[in-house]
């Protein structure tokens, strides 16, 4: 297709107040918000250019009876918009990048990632969900994504409060925009639905939509699904702007509004996704996890052949050279005794005045956690938790702690994916939750609570660690050429037995930060679970523990 005459002039030379650019996208409220984000970025970069918006219904919007899982990954919502660019009806198209197939993204057209919000999914439940669990009723979750159906339902069976012998979950197809799905939830057509946090955040940030979405969410119970257990779709939360390859003017605009770091992350996610299959039945996710130490590309689920997989990239570069590796994961129970402590009151009750608690270790459950969270009784909590006075919002450090809390009947709202408390903070502060650090109390052991307070956070404890100094553990550490620590407290009490030239390994988060403060540059694995998988597959013959 030949370019328009004015497109031959470089954008840097265009100064006329009459110059205009046409943006096109779907006409849903969320799509219009995304178009507006792109429009604002263009106008910020090129103040003299007039931006015209074309909103159009797509084939995906019109064909409401088609189950999404049969067309997912096939440009069902984007093909009509692609065609408009090819037909010279518009200059730049705006899409949710997760709706765009890899084939199209890697094609001839040019793209810019203009914005990206949180990439997680959130499960939204009606307020009577716990009563339904108590009664043993089947929970109906509205979703039309094989990925969410595969991962989220398995996770939720363990993550929901275990108030009966078994939680039964069924999925039911749901269609429509965010507001429509929430209205269907309100009408009790479903007990829950699963949505992308990015769309909810954008709607909650828009003055025109905030009141409606807030009203629909007002009495709902939320669970922010962990990225590692419920991996999001490739490029979820990303807004992509697209120009036809012949439209030189539009391409120059894209160069100015492109966020290079976000684009690189999305490109890597799309490339990784191609390895596992594409099209209508995607039961896997790919996401980018940004930690203090580095970014990781994480993919997991089932590939096109139905084979389960989990992959981290990059893998830590470490060569053991047949040396002895000691892994503390094998002897966790032999490091410490967990001793209850009394703070201020003889009955060990610690009053927490913060509305949110972050449970750093499931060991807290062994030491009067019910009183710590100001519940009246375990029975009342199980039967009437949504109306319980003083009920806290509970966050967990990782999946193990989440599941242990759920076994005790607690509702957990989110976890840090075992990547550290501070990894979770940005997600908590998004419009969907509006949980700020000053409203959180970290519940951990005594020494760790003091370290968190020194960093400016609120923290409390109802137990302390007492080192056992197990002779077998000591000897293993003395002989080891490499040591994997699951917590800084292990190093603090046992590190003195290690060789001066020993290699220290650990998971990211606070353990890595505290080891660095000791002058150690540890080999960092993203999580303890990944270290265990790496060890099993790569160095099984070198295992010393």
C-alpha cells in the first residue's frame, strides 16, 4: 500500500498546527481508556499534533456466543483493527498486547509498548463465599480462559479457607467487558470470576468509571493470585500501539512513545510463549518478575502436548566442580526451636493496631495467631468471618504459608510469591487494593521483626528462634564447598562454621540483602522452590545433604 504524501516528510519537520493523526481501537470502555493513554503520550511528545480517535466494535465484541477458549490467541479481538490500518483508515491502532497473536506481533508492522500495569489476575468472590464452603456447596467460577481454569482452580482449592472436608469448584463460561462480568457476579449467576488486575486498575483510575466499578466491588472478597502458581498470560497488562509498515509518520511517533524496557520484556514473553504452543487452548502463562536483584522470565503450565513445565530464565551461573553442596532445605527442622515469647501481656496476646498483617512464616500459627489477629474465636471466624469485628487483611510470604493459613480457616488476600515482602508492595498499592506500607504489620520471629523495624516498617512477633546447634548440621556446613541458606537467621547462627572460601547460595528477597550487608555476594536463585528443582535436575550427584 503506498504511503500518503504527507507521510514522506519526517515527523521532526512537521510543525503545522493542522497536522493530525488517527488512532483506532475497540469501543469498550477499557479499550477507550487505553486509547486515551496512548493519545496523551503522543500529545506529550508532539504538542502540535491533533489526535483523532476512532472507536470500532470488533468481531470478538459482536460474536458474544462464541466461547473465548476456542479463539484465544487468534486475533479474535484485533483482526478488524489490523484491517483498518491496512486499508488506510487510521494511522495507529491500540490494543491489549495479550490479545495479539505472536504471528502478528512478529510480522511486518511496527509496534510500541506505551504502558504496562500489573500483570496479575485477581479472583473476585461474592460475600457469601465462606458460608457456601461451610455448607459444602460447589463454587461456580466464571472464566473462559483454559490457562485460568487450569491453574487458578487448582490453586484456589487449597487457598480458600478450608472450612469443609473438600472444596468443590466448577468453571462456567463468561463473556463481556469488566463491568458486565462484575454485574453477572452481582446477580449470583456465578460465585466468583477471575479478571486481570490491569483492567480494573485502569477503570478505577478513571473518574468516569471509578464509582461504578467501586460499587460493583464494594462487598466482594478478593484474592490476588500469585504469579508463580497462577502465571499470567504473555504481555498481560501491556498496551501496544501499532502502525502499518508503510506509514513512516506513524512509525516515527511510535519510536517516541515506546517504553524500551517494557517492549523488551514483552518481546521476550512473546518469544518464550511460542515454544509452548499458540492458538485456542493455551494452558500456560509467561511473565516477567522484577526483583531487587534482577529480572526473571518465568513460564509455567502445560504445553501444547499437555506436558507440565516450569522454567526460569536466566538460570544462576554456578559451577560446583564436584564440590560438596549443603542445602538447608533438607534439614529445616534441625536448625531452630521456635520459642513463644510474651510481649506486654501475660497471656501472650499482642494487639496489632494495623489493619493489614503480613505473615512471614507459617510458624506464627503455632503461637496464638488467633489472638494476634484479634479474632474472638476460631469457631466464629470460620462461620462469620466477613462480619468479624477487628478482622485483619491477611497477606502471606508465599504459597506454603498461604496454604497453612487456609487450613486454619483464614482468608488470605495476597502473597509475595516467596520473593520477599517488598516485592509485593507495588501490587498492594495499586487502585484495586490501596494498601500502603504504613498500614501493614509484618509478623515474623523476634530478631527479624527488629530488623524490619530498623528499616522503618511496623513489625511484631510472638516467637523467637533458639539455635539447636545440631552437630550433624554443623559438620555438614564445615565440610561444604557451597551452602544454600533458606533464611538469614541460619547464616547468622551457623555461618561461623563455614569455610572462608565457601560459596553462599540463597533465594532472593531479604535473605540476599542481609547476606550482602555481611560483605557476601551470594549466588541468588529467584525462589527456594526453583533452587530445589535446579538442584534435582542439574546436580543431583553432588548432593551432600
